[in-house]
């Protein structure tokens, strides 16, 4: 089906945090005379054109009366998209509007770091069309921030939220991490209460996960992850020794109770919102609605096939900007390639390297159940009574992972709080 949402991955950061597994290019790649930012932004614009061409051919132009509707959400992720100059953000948003179309009430999210050097210009973001900012706060404890390698302070988070509000950004999210090495339940509670005092609209609370993409085979030539730097690998090995599953469970339960008392909606395993501020873009993922994606390492989905771009930046740029930074001309949209872009060398840009996976019926059925169970409304009785959930439902209910509730007059099967904590144990049995 045509996409409901669009993700743009802008991978630059001033510095790379040792726990981060996202596709990130930092230091001289992001700032200074050797920075590759403008070439990357140009390449992302070219990919937007090529992806829109393919959608035009398959579904017709957006808002043309055919099956292709305009986007309900756009998400600038990274990296630190708040480093993007306002003029480039406006150019990319103009391309999105022209080639994909935006619903009048579309949600447009931009991720930002709260430090004074890299939170960018909220007023400029608002002019470009951003309606929602997600700040990577991670903690509001100064000692924890230092141990995580973060460059901002708790005071920076408060200033960032205030600036976003003053600029007219209508919805603000804070990302926070628990199960930090050497952390405590008391420190986590203090972070939560400080965060709530800043009056955000949405909280994303994630247990610190220290994966190894190299060992998982995700970092090859067409892989969607980058190699883990040796220093980050050593940091993660030490950090794992300071984590504790029981403490993490206590921290999660504390957050669940505290936010429920304040009237927050825990609509997904790791996400809470004030009413009306649920992330529309992330709901597209969890509800398995189609989404388009551009940028190094970005993933897209059309309902049956998953597609990803390789994480390596140079092959990405080389495919989309064949002149390697030389001036390019915009031609009328008459050539067979469709996009109308041609490099100074005469080569037409092509889609970047990556991969795709066509999902089979069993994969789709398992994915539908797993993603639905992440949400607070779970699955209906009909879904719960057929594979793959029917084979494990009795066990899951007997050990307190699933419960039956009535929502809008209909019975629904969903995770309990214990089930949310142990969801991976259940999900592994569904695959």
C-alpha cells in the first residue's frame, strides 16, 4: 500500500555516545572543513525524489484522487537532526510537500539534543513545519549524564523545553533511559519527577540496551548498522556489569505507577503521553501501516516487504550524487528515470545500496500479534484464538503475562505490567 508516514535519517552528531547503535557520523564528518553534511543532505533530497517517482508510478501522485493519500506524519531522526541548518530543513520539507503531500494536520517530528550547541533553532524548525520535538534527555541526573558520555546538563534540558514552547512547538517528548550502570531506583524516581515538572507532552522510557550489531551480522557491506568503535565496545562491556534486571523491573513498575497517578496514557510498552499527544509516527510502525524512509540505514515498509538502505555514507552519496559534489542541474521531469536530476558528469542518480525482505504469511501473522501486543489495546478475541497466539495463550495467562479486558464494549487480550516486563519471553514463542 502507499505510505502513511515518512522517515528521514540525518546521521550527524557532534560526538558519538558509547552506548549508541544508531547510524551516526560524528566529529569532523559533522562539523568543520571536512564535514560531509551538505553532500548528505543533497543525497537525501535526491532519494526523496526517486522514492516519490516510484510511488507515482505505482500508486499515482498524492492527492490525485487515487489510492495514494498524503502523509499523516514525517519524522526527522538521527543522529542529531537539530544540527541541520534551517534552510536545508525547509528545502527538504518543501520536497516532501511537493512530492508526497502532507495532510493539513500532519505530525512533523524532529529529534534534538538538548545541549546549547546542538539543539538548533526551534523557531526555524517551527517555520519549516515541525510540530513536535523529541529531546534525547536520557537522564536528569548530572552524574548519570557524565557516565553515559552525554554533553548536556539537566539545566540544558529545562532550557531546551522552554525554548521549544516559546517557539510554538505544540508537542514535546523527552527520551529517558533506565537500567543505567550503577543507577538506583531513587535516582530514577528523581529523574522522572524532574521530567514531569518540565511539563512535557510525551515520555519515551527505554531500558539501556547494549547490543552487538557486529556479532548479529548487521554491519556488512549492505548492512544497516555501522561497526562498533573499539572504545564503545569496551565501554559497553564495563557497563553491562553495572546493570541489574531486578532493579530495572522496579524502575519500570515505579514509572508505570507514577505516570498512571498523573493521568498519563501508557499506550505502548515504552511510551506514555498526555491525552492526544501519542506519537502518530511511531503508531504507524506498531500498527503495521506502510511507511517510506530515506537516508543511510533507514528502513521502509509497504505492508508486505521491508526495505533498508545500507549504513555506509560514501556509497549512499556516490549513488545519489554521482558527480561527487560537483554542481548539478535540475532538468524537466521528462527522462525515463523520472526524477529529473542529472549530475555534471551526465550520470543519472540511482537508488542507494541496501536490501529487502519479502515477508511470508507466518511472519506477517506473528508480526501483527507482537506489534499489537506492544500497545495497550492488544488484540481482539478472534486474533487471540488463532495462530500464533492461540498456541501460547493458556501458558501466558497462567504465568500472568496476558489478561482479558473490556475496551469499548469488546473483550481484548493484552499484556499485563508483568507481561510488558517479560514481553520478549512471550514474543520469542510467537516467532
